C-alpha cells in the first residue's frame, strides 16, 4: 500500500483575528512549543509508517511561507509536493485536484489521507492506529471519515450519526439542545474533517455525484504547468479553468451523498482550534482561572484569557474576557461571544482595512518586512533578506527610498550602478530608478528602509525581473 497524506492549507481563520489574517491564516499561528499548526500537521503526517511524500494544497500566495515552515521541521527529507491554487474554491475542488494528480502520478490504488492544516491532535499513536484502520477500509473501497467521540455537547462542530463503522448521516452544526441529545444517545461523533480513500474511489464518487467538478478539474489539471524536482512536484493550477470549478465543500458534494461512507471512531486528543476559547484551553490556568500567553499583569481578574505578542498588558477588575494584543490590532471580547469575532474580520474586509489581510510583519519569498512607523509622506520598514535571496529588479513612480544596512552585506543595483553596502553604510534610491536588493552572504541581511514621497502604497511597484514569477 502507498499512503499519501494530503494537507489542505487554506481558509482565513477569521474567528482567530487579529492573530489570523488573510495572508497569515490559522495554520501559521505558532503554538506554545514554537511550532505552527501547519508544522505540527506536517510532522503528524510525515511520521506515519512508510510515508515518503506529503502533498499540500494551498494558495499561491502562501506557497513560500508554507515551504519555509516545512523546511524548518522536515528533518527526515520527506518529499514535499504542492498543488497551488490561484484562489480558494473550497474543499471539493482541492480534494478533486489532489485525487486527479495522485491517480496520474502514483496510481488509482494509492490511499490518500486528507488532513486539515489547522487542527491539533495530542495522541500521535492513537492517530496512527486510526489511520491504519481507515487505510484498511479505504483499500476495501470505502470513503472513510474520522469521527471523534464527543466529550461535550459542542455546537461549533458538525456531527456524524454512526452504526458501527457505517455512516447513517451527516448533521450540520446543531443547537445546544440537539447537541445534548446527540451526545446522550451515544450514536453521534464529531465530524473531524479528516478523510481517507483511494484516489480511484474518490474520482468515481465525484464522477457520480458532482460530475461538473470532475470535468472542470480535469480540464484545469490538463492546462496547469507542472514542475518536478528532487524535493517534490509543484502544480500551478490554471486560474481561468479553475474559476469554473464549483465552490462547494467535500461534505456537501460527496460525503452526504456517498453510499460507501464509513467512519473510524477516534479518541485522539483532537481540536479544530476554531475559536479563542478553544485555543485558550490549551494553556494552563492559574488559581483564578486566568490563562496568559506573553506579558500581563492582572489585578482582581478572573477567568480571562490574555495573549500579548510584544507589549505588557495590564488588566484590573475584569472577568470572562478574551484580550488579544498584536502590534497593530487589539481584540477584547466576552468569552461567550468568541465565535462572533469573525464579524469583526468580515467588517474590516468590507471596509478594505489592511488589518484583515496582513500584519505589520509581512512575509515574502525572499524574507520579510516589518512596518515600524508611518505617517504623512513617510514610512519606515525593517527588511530581512534570507541568505542567497534577492528582491525583484523594480522601480517606484512615487517614492524614494533610503537603505541603511544594520546586519550582513547588501548587493545593490541602483540605476546603472552595482555596489556592496556593508554594516552602517547606506544608499539612496531616487524615484524612477531601477533597483534591486540581494543578500550575497551566509547570514540574514537586515536593513532599515525609509520611504518618502507622495504615495507609499505597496502597489506602486513595477517589476522588470523576478526570481519568483511575479514580474
């Protein structure tokens, strides 16, 4: 048997704003141990017996960040392959494209293990045992889902009614009264969103229940460029044909109609980390029921969760609140309203406010930049360029830039000149000049950039050459 884990890395994680943003979604949130949810999902998959490759379906904008996360933890040299979507099209499209690629590259008998990138599982051995049971069912032609034995009447999860390993029905997120009824009956499991099946079985189910998805994905795969290498395969899905794929979840498109659905009953220490309340419960509580990550000074405070990335947070005389402090946004919410944080995210997005999309620190293929300060006609950034990496050859119409190197050495193209800029040295880039920044060294290049001009938006950029396909 060949087992190929498929990691689905997408979504906005809007209920975990302001830490989760559109270009920094939930899978990239770092947990207490320093690893991201995505890294933990990768290690969970790569640690299974005989797994030699992990295939990840994600957005093109997230590829370099995802690849960086994998490189940090991929000590076993597992192949990392990618299907890169131009935009989100829900889980049915992601699974269909993964199944088509898997069948073509590895054969229809390959067992696919579909895993969300943003879940937590505490018991790796129980997970491995559940995967082994699911794989056996998958090889017998079943479409397998993983059902979590419920501990509480949770209203944020979908449910599966089961009769042994047979799926009776899938149930949407219920009311509290219904959830209590389900848990009390002993026949219902939480729907984990994890699946296992052979590539051929999933293709047949999609063909039977939603042929329009299969037709559109087949056309898209045929038109999509693919590149293979020593580290894995990359497929960049064609945006025009991918735009014709129906936007629907795998549950709606296939699982609720499937006559061969089976379920593995699990106790894995599983959580989908779907709200700040769920995330807070992963931290130990003090004698007053407070949970703190970062720096906080609490006086007469009870049953609160406080998370601060950079600053000291002081609180007096409050209870049952969630306080999440980031450099550019602060969230204060009642614990009972944790699910409603997504309303703030949605409103920020409708207003076009940048805090729905990015943090002050923005990751790029070449490294990252952090906005330190900005005002009328000026912006100050801290730029970090990875060893051997370079920005595009570019030009700005409306702004000039002054670069000061504080660590490492910069190789700079400035108009017709090429020069090396060392620590405590600087160079000035006038508006309209072609320029490029490169790190030729073995350590990170760190520099301060001061922008000045009548318009300082990130879209004031003309790229002439680029190593990452953005020119």
